C-alpha cells in the first residue's frame, strides 16, 4: 500500500475533478490517500493547478515522487484513460449530492482568449456518458466547454433530462447554436442555472437574436440564465456597460469575467464587483450610482 498525497494548488474554491479521479483510482488500488500535510512524507504527491494565475505551492513537499498536472502548469498533461474514465471520489471535498464532469471536450470556436481548442481540440466530441460521473446525486455540474457543438448533443441532453437531477451548465452553452431542436430539449431539463457568453461586442448580431428567441420560447428568467461578459480583453468601458445593460433589459443575468485581472483597470474591477454581487446589482440600477456610493 502506498501513501498518496493530493494538493489542490488553486485552493478549495472549486472542486478539482482530476484530484477526485486520482483519489478514486488510488483508493481502488488499496492506497491511502490524504490531503498533503507539510511535515508528513509520501510515496507520491499529486499537485493540481487549473489556473495559470495561481502561484505555485512553495512549501517543500516530502515525497519520493511529485507529479504536477492541470492547465495551470501546461496544456499537454493528461490523466491516463483508465483514471479519466473513473467515477470521481467526491468525498475528498465532502460533496454529498453534487456530481461534476464532462460529457464532451473540445470546441471549434478557438477564441483568442481561451485555451480549450488548443488543449482539447477544435471539435466538440463525446468523452463520456452521464453514468460515468453521476450516480443519483441531486445536482449535476456540467463542465463541458461547448456541448451544443457536439454531434451527439441530443443523446447527451436526453441523459441529463432522464437523470431528473438539477442541472447547472457551468461553462456556457453556445448561444449561436441555439435552435428549435436543442431549445426543446433544454426546456425539459430541471435547470438550476444555464450559462451563455457574450464575449466579443462584435458578436451582437449572432448572439442577441438567439438569446431573445430562447427567452421567448422558454420563458425562463434571469434566475436561471446567466451570461458571461468578457472584459479587459478587447472592449472599451462603454462597450462593457452596453452589454451589461442590454442583457439585463433582455431578462438575462450578466456576469463579468475579467481577462488578466492583475492588469485590469480599477474601474473594470469595480464594475465587476457591482455586476457579480447580485445583491448589489439588483438594488443599484446604474453603475454611475454604484460609483457614487462606493
Ligand atoms: S466558444 Fe467558449 S469554449 Fe469555445 S473557444 Fe470560445 S470561449 Fe473557449
């Protein structure tokens, strides 16, 4: 039996799927798995980092072997397929009724600010069935980058419908791909939250009519429909405000994603605090008013 240490370098803000799978696989081999304790020694330690902006773990890790993985280190490292396919050990994050996973990987859009197409390929392809990471949990957090771009999306949406679990599509449905067929299926999901994205101002003509039609067809309101708005990439402050107000007027809930936050202007960070804190956003209609009271 080996003693395995796991380390979530990003902190514990969001469960690390790779570590949950590594823990499950090692426990199946009869190994002891625990979160790394700095003074303890290990046979092997896995350090995982999803975000490039997270500082690496600087405390010395006492282990015969240290394996680092995740997009925060590089885009090439991957889990071996027998580990990738395993049912995650949600208990390491004390998760009792939430499942996390990918049904598809890859995205044809290859947006300049996003690593998905480079890391996972320029095609959205099915990588698992729901049963691989879900076994009756009440909520499913889907991490797929572009589910609707996958040719098998109907079968996969049907699996989510049949689960009768609450569904949070966390990474964004591609609004440009919405049509009658997929809207019909999405309406049958038990939706906790849907996410869309309006990252480039210039995509207005491609995205806004689709979102308006989706809203009309589903009658969902802002509590179920969030739209990521990329800022500090290629838009002006005025264009950011334009997207925020437009989405709000349409009955969607904007959520700002700051590109390269370290170098973002103060006003952009302030705008993100206003939009992303939903208590403030709903009680303070205009950014100008928020700026005055802050
Ligand atoms: S559509 Fe989304 S997932 Fe695909 S490349 Fe653009 S940002 Fe990334």
